[in-house]
């Protein structure tokens, strides 16, 4: 660009302070240098004056060098101005670290009367009360992080002051007028609705022209303006104007930095507001409703929120629902002045998305006829959070119910399968009743599996964790999974070559994987590929997603992906809810994923879902890597696979069980194996039995949950006198009276119900030997 005004570069002015200081130093050096020849002075004084003058000459030369460096910097700033900011419509300045202006563009000259001043603080003094403090604060921040900005309320409106640090130590400043973007300031003058901006303390910071016209004067506080505080948004409030009290409908909108914007619409005999344009441009959704429910008018924001086109036959009952009583009663009571101004939460009748609104009805009059004004606030996020809380409470209640029912079922199944075991001991395969007994036994096991699902959902099932390599688990499942997916679906397994072990219940993990693979198969009715991938992952930082946080550390992930129909985005968060299913009626129970969720959470893991409609779904499972502990105590009962042929034993067993059928079966089973059995139906009975000091007891077999004193409590009491006695705890669910931790009882093991005859006798035998 040619012909640039020299005023753009203030450093080229003739009488700059730097030039004045340099002239003074040079003149003083000259005077000191020639004074010995002009005035007779001793030699030592002459030598001293000459040394001082030479020092001043050196200082002058240094100042010349510094001035040259500054000139170069300013020249670079001028070049930057030419190529970058000269044609920018935003006022822009380049300054040094002391705030002296190196360059400024044409927009700054037009915007600021003092743009030709030497410093930026002097230039901005016309718009900011204390520009030096603001500039110092922003420049200090920019020196640390490279840039800074701040929105400032001024007499002329809102100003955004931004600064960037450049190479060489210079700073680029932009002063942007943002009043037109704000709800207050000069941009609010064009709004035909009375509006004021209020600070934290109630001070009135701004009034637009419509507000000044309504009130008749400027006011400094809400206490002076409103007859009663606090101001009620969405309701009629009384303001004190120069011509007397006036009723206005107030709506509040939050602004930045603690400021609030209050919009006021006058309520008078002519109705709500004298201007249709004011009603249309209100920054909140408004409806004007007849007591019959007919919508008389609605503003632009209401049209957008409701998702409807304005027409004459609209009724409020067609647009929203969920009041809990007839909408007509609410409207009539409000029109008659019988209803309080309490807000109601309603659901809009929109088909494209779910939207909740908070509705406040206010009565006014038009030509003596009551008219209702409905102020709408979008409450979707609030209702979503409330629904999530209610859902969590519901899940907890269902989990408690499932856990309690499963405990009772397990007691019944223990008695059924146990007495069936006793019958099988008296029948061989040639007996005609043998097949019937086997059927009873197998169906009891199936019932136990269903109960296990309930417990998995409530996260109270008994886990038998073991150290697993997920590759081996998947390898054992491959044949079964291939049979499940059928011929049209391809199952592909991919493993990380460097795999870590996890600690989990193998049977429950297999159930989770089968559920996920079956769901993937059902999502691809026309066939496709299911990929199961394992990977060792090390998280350096916690992973946050779906309102869950996976801690940093080592994890093993299993991903199950399909190419199916996918799941709608609004349904993704519901897939783990019990009894929720995306399948058609009769095709799914809705318990598969909720069961999987319970198993994974009880194992200490996490499960996440990603899905794209018509592209597929992927489940990602996180399991913590098992860290071997040499001091880890093994306190689990023998599994079915470890059961050998039952051996006869010798010893005294105190059996404590409040369920008579279970106690009868367990007592007979232990006696058949040679044990002496003492029975008690409660903890109190057991302690009374142990009062005999001559009684020798080798093993306590006790239920955990019983009326009165629970199992761990009476056992701790008994062990004070008999510390060497072994203990077998039995229960219908894992947690029982244990709470969140295992019972602090030495020499104890846990045996879950339902248990078989051989499991019970083998557990007692293992404790004794």
C-alpha cells in the first residue's frame, strides 16, 4: 500500500520523548567535555569531568542503539499493518510492552477521537473509566498464555478487548464493538419492548428507550422501580413510574457476568401490551390463550419451541399434555382467579423429539374479557435429569425386589434339588422312577439359572471368580457361538497378541458374550459379519463417557460389533434398562443387556455402546487386569467340577437354618456321610446349644440371613469361646448380611444356594481336612 499516513507510526514524529531524552544527554556530555577548556579548574577536576562526559556519551550511544531497535520494531509493525490489519474493519493497534502505540489502522482513527495519542491507555480513555488497569491485566495474561480477551460494559455499550503477543515483544490489540450481539447496550435500543439490565446487587445498569419511555425517568435500582421484591419472572409485577403504578408482565433472561435482563410488557385495560410487534419479539415463548383453550396468538419463539405453524383452530390441549387433570379445569380456574400462579411441567405433543416445558399462566383482560398469557420455558434438560433420577430409584427398587425374591426361590430350590438328590441315592438307572427324578433335578437347575439372571440384574448373584485369559474363554465358546449365529452370519474373532489376564466368573462372562452375540445376530436379519475383538489397553488418564468414569490403569477390552440396523440415538441410553427391548413383541424379554450390565459391574468392569442407524452397533467391555497377590486368601467353596466322590467323615456339625425344608435336607445329607449333626432354627438357639462347655463342635454350617441375629453376628460371638471352630456360611444371595465387605470371620468359606448334596458334604469335608 502506498501513501500510508505518517500518523500511523507515532515513533516517526520529530519531538518524541526518546529524541528529547537523547538530546538532553548529548548536550550534557558536550558541556562537561568542553568546560575544562573554558573554565580554569584543577587537573583532577578536569579529568573527572571528562570521565563523566565520556560515560554520558556511552549512554547516548546505547540510547541510539535502543532507538534503532525500536525503529526496526515499529517498521515491522508498520509492515504488519500494511499486510494484515490496515483494511480490517475492527479498530486495531500494535503497541510495545509499555503501551506505546507503534501503529494503528484506519478503523481505529475513525472509531476513537484520541487515536493519535502516543499510548493505548490514552486512546481508550474516552470509552473506559480506568483503561490502564484493564490493559495491564490483559497484557499480563497475554504474556503468559499468548492471548487474552475481556468483554467490558461501557457508556457506549459492550466492548470486547482482545490482545495477542507477537514476536519481538509487541502486542496486537483489537477493540471490537459487540453491542449489536448483546441483549443490552446500544443493540437493545432497537427492541420495542421495555428492557432493563440488572446487576448482582440490584443496580440498574442499562435501560433501553422503551423502558425509559414507560418509566418516565432513569432509575438506579430495582428497589426504586418495583413495588415488591424479589421480582417474579413470568408473573405480573407492579412498577413505580413517573405517572404512577403500572402492572407489567416480567420475563427474566440470564446474561453474562451475573447480570440479568428483565423484559416488561404492560398489562392494562387494552390487554397485554399495546404493540403486536412487542409481543412478537419477546425473547421468551409466549401464548395468548382464551379460557376455552383456543390459542389467540403466539410469538415467534413459541412457534419454534412448539414446532407448529400458526393457524386459527389451534388449542393448547393439542400442543401439550401430562397435566394430571383436565386442561380445561386449569384454564377455567386461572381465568376465574381461583388458581395460584404455580408453574406446571408439561410434555409437548411433538413427534420429532421429546420436549418438556414449564408453563406459567397469568390472567389479564382485553375489553373486560379475561385472557390468559402462557409463558413457556424449555425444561427438557431438567425433566431428563429428573427421569434419570427416578429411573435409578426404580432400578434400585427392582433390584432389591429381585434380590429378595431370588433369595426365597433359592431356598425352595435347595430343598427341591436336595431332596431329589436323596431320592436318587435310593434309585438306580434301572428303576422306572429314575427318569422322573432326573427331570425334576434338571428343571430345578434350569430354575436356578433363571434366578441367577435375576441376581445378575440386581448385582447380587454369587460370583465364583477365577483368573481367566479371555482368548481361552472365547476359544471354548467358538463352537457354541457359531451354532447360535447360523449360516447367514459370519463370526470373526481377533485377539491382541499381548494379552493380560482378568479375574471373573467364567460362566457369567460366557453368558454376557452369548447375549451380545445373539443380539448382534438378531440385528442382521439378512446376514452380515459379527466381529469379536480383544485388546489390552493402558489408560494414562481416566476415560469419561456416558456419565461413567473408567479409572486410569491397565484394562482388557472386548468389543462385539455388528453391521445391523443400529439403534436410534434417543434409545441408546435405555438399552440397559430391565424389560426394555428394541425387538418386536415376543422376540425379546428385555433382560439380556440388563443382566450383562449387572454381571460386568459386579466384576468391576464397564460396558459402553456405540451405534449408528443402518450402519451397526458396537459394545465395548472393560475388565480390570488381574494383579496377582501372594497373600490372597482362597475362601471359595469347591466348585462342581472339583467335586469328587463324597467321602464319609467324622465330626460334629452345628447346622443353623431358619428354613425347615432346607434344614431337613442338609441334616440328612450330613448324617448320611457320617457326621453328627446338631440342629438349630435360629442364631439364639445355636448360642444356647453352645452354652454346654462339654459339647465339642467341629464345624458351624449357618445361613447368613435369619430373623433376629444374623449368621456372621452369632458366629463371631461363638468364636470367642471356640476360636478354632471352622465355619461354612450359606445364603440365597451373595451379599446378604455381609454388606459391602466379606465377613471378618477366620477359617470361613461361603457356599451359595441352591447347593447339591455332594457340594454341601464336600465343603464340610474340606473345612475339616
